[in-house]
């Protein structure tokens, strides 16, 4: 029986085929980017998750960004400090 042996193709084309990522990986990455883009668009359309939340870095009362006033404690100024 005569078996035809395929000689490895030499040249730039064979090197590019070996260096290129598999099509399934490219499809997965494209799908991942698409899902993140859609979720970002939905989040922008929904707006802030709580009243008074803003993306700017300035505050109304001159304290820390987010309107906490100072210390980063927000509305927890009158709480007792007991643990345990």
C-alpha cells in the first residue's frame, strides 16, 4: 500500500497558524467583552443604586467625597464602641 505522507508546510503561513489563538478562545473572549458591554450599558441606564450617590468627587458639606463629613464614619457618630 502506498501511503502519502504530508510534508509539513514551510513558510510564514504555517508559523502564523501555530501562533494564532484557537477560534474557540477568540469567540469566548468576544462573548466576554459583549457581556461586559451590555452589563455596563444596563448599569448606566439604571442609574445610581441609592439616592444621593454620585460619581463626582466633590461633596456638599466640604468633607470627604460622598458627603460623610469626616472620619469616614457617615451616620455612625453616636454609636458605642464596644466589641464582643
